[in-house]
């Protein structure tokens, strides 16, 4: 079951707001928080990124390694109301 919270009196749930991949060699072989700072900052400057920073709550990133391609998958998750997530889906495209 998805955990839900209240944001300004409206029910919100956790969504994947952004995702990207980085090559293993961009980290020098080891995952480093500093290495993903630039792509995250660039995303935060886009209209969808700014919207997520304004409307999203408890944003955090998660990473996992894809051993078959030697890439790291990075996703940004956060809580948003269904109305805001629908709007985000429209401005992403």
C-alpha cells in the first residue's frame, strides 16, 4: 500500500519525479554524491524541476547500479498531490 500524507489539506502520495542514468566511468568506478550534483542542479533549473522543487515535499534521490550496462540509475522521488502530479506530467512533455 502506498503511504499518503496531507499537504495543505490535500492527500499526496510519493511519485517518481525525475530519473536519469550515469555511466560507471563518470564516477571513477565508485558512486559519489558529488558526481550527481551537476545533473540534479541542471534538472532543478528546468520548468519541471522548478515545479517539483516548489510543489513537491520530502524530495530525495535513490540510486542503483545496473550491472549489465555498468550504469547507475538515479531517480528523484517526492510527495505530490494528484493534481500537481498531473500538471507535472503535462509540462514534462
